[in-house]
C-alpha cells in the first residue's frame, strides 16, 4: 500500500539563546532535523551545510537505496565541514547532529548521528527510532545510571558522535516500516532534552496534528526553553496527490545562513541523477541571494569545543602528548618485562606462596602477584623460616622458588611431627636427657663446635638452600 505524509514543521530560537543554530528540511519524501553546535565557531553554519546537502539529494528512492542516498549526502556534508575548517581555521569546533529519513510510501530510510531524536507513535505507544550518541546514554547502556538520572545529568549534552568533519564519526542507518495511522516526530534536544517521553507520548495522542505541535512547543517553553527548538511532525496517511505535491521547505538557520565560498579539498560524492521532475530544491536555491554569516552568535559549547585562536597550538600540544604516551608505553613494556622475570616466596594470608614480581608497591599499584599457592601454613614453619617467609625470600627463577617451597614444606612437616610427639617420661635417667626422635641435645656433642646452638639452624641452612638442617623442638616453638 502506498502512503503519504501530512507534515508540520517548526524551528525557533527558544527563550534564552541569541540565535537559532538548528536547521530542518521537510518534503513529501524527506524529513530532517539538524542541531548545530559550536557557538562562535558556527553551529548554524554546520547545520546549514548538513540540510543543504541532503536537500540536494531529495528524490524518489526505494528501500536500501534510500539509505545509500541519504547516508551519502550526510557524508558529503561531513566532507564539506572539513573543507570549511581547512579554509577557515576559526570554524574549527563547529558541528551538527543529524536525524532524518527518506520516505518511499511504505518505509523510512533513517540516518542518525548525535542526540536529535526520531520517534514513532503507533496505537498509543511511543517508541524511539534512534539511539542517542551521548555520554549519558552510554552510562545508561552500561547500567551505571537510569533514564531518569540521565535526564537531569549535568553532562547530558556531551556528544560522542557528531558531524564535525572527522571521518570516524559515521551515522546509524536503518529501514523502518510504517503503517497508516502512524505519527512521526523528529526533534532537536530543545524538545526531547527537556520534555520527558511520557509527556511527549501523551501530546502525540492528540487527534489534531496542529494541536500536537502547539502543545509540544508550549511544553518546551514551560521547561525553560533554554535551547533552540526544532520539531517536525508527520502523520502517515493514505496516498494523497495533494500532499505528495507539497513544496519542500527549509526551516531554521539553513533558511537564512549562506555557506561561504571555499576551496573543496575533499571529494564530495554526487547523488545519482533522479528521474525527470524528481529532484527537489536545487533549482530554487540557485537563485537565492547570499546572506552574510553571523559569526558573532554565541552558544554554550557542547561538543569538544576548540578555541579558534589556538587551533594550531592544539595540534602541537596533541603531538607532544602523543610523544609522551609513546615513551610511557615503551617504559611500561620494559618494566612489565622486568617484573615478569622476578620471583620470590612470601606469605599469602597465612600460607606460603610463590609471587611473580617484586614485593613493592608503586603508588596504588602492587608490583607483584601470586602465581602459585601452597597448603603450607606459615604457623607450622620453624621460627627462622617463618621470619624469612614473612620478610620474603628472593629467588632467581620460578624453579628456585619451587625448590625453596619444597624445603619449607619439609621444615613444616618436621615441626608438626615434633609437636605431635610425646614429652619425655619422668623416669628417664638424670644423666641421659631424653630427646625426641631426631632432635638435637641441649649440650653440644664432642664433635660439635663450641659456638653451635640448637635454637638456630646452621649458617648454610637457609630456606633457599639444597638441604634442610636438623630442627629442634625449640625451633618449632
């Protein structure tokens, strides 16, 4: 079934701003809203470029071809913005959102970038056809804040994607089926940024399209009217020759802002020739009288604003930062490699463990991690070994660490055995002190060195050695 669009459009400064940087375009086959930003850096020029480019592409297309044509026109607009900034560096920082569709009588070919929105109202239910490219929307997507918190977030106007001459910012595209009785809304954030969706939904339920438009404007004003307000409304109705013959219309800044003559450094794709009588608007615009661009308009900067006086300094600064980051990356790689070759044995919450790295901390970053755990309790170790583990035992490799752990295990087992053995009987001969199996006597043997002590392992018997010294009961106390 072939359908038509009954369209209403409105664009205004709002109650606070000094000029209107929004632009829009409506025709029987295209609906567009573009919200310019950049203040003195020409947000109105950016939205004008976007609207003029897509208006030139307006024609009868079908299905996927609508997406190709409209996305191509948006890409051309982005190229022209890059050319303008190259031609006049004071324009650096300007940008614009874009939310628009082509209509073929059954489907919408939707192209969207930024935080202007497209809504579909059907059978009493409101649904967003677009997804905001904003920072707060990314927080909502990650579950860090709710939709209601996003609506009042102090940085809700910070955009992640926008048309600003940068090639990496590509729009979303999709085809949307429409039915007779659907109502479409496209708007800048001067409406949807201040009026909640449930209020918009209630208003769109009005029978009259004109009444709905008037109420949306009233609600935007009641919410403060602190931004430009651009609204495009359209009812999807049965095919109507009169509606299909309505003349295209440009609204907002694009209706009075002239694009300065400039050198074209980026190739701008040419939209394929349309059938006779299908091209819209370009012939009429050819006879327009150029108007001077009002460069004194100011706006609260929303998207990565750049001081025009420091455009070149910014590039130098970015290169310097890049150099520092490269050096830091090399240093980080070297430190990471070094730490990967270091091992030690230490205490891990009461048990012996093998660590990779060094037992130190850099500000809040721990320079080691547990790479192997054991079931050896530090409380089971001989006193000397326990002290060494608690102060960490440096080793040359992970194999050395495992050998040390094996020695510590034997020491722990020896202490556990000594603690479990019975105490000497009271009938033992006074001249022959009783000993636990394997325990050294309190008095050195004849062959012992006079300075030997039964409480401390011999000098060569460290936990990282190859042999385990004898362990006395006193060592395990």
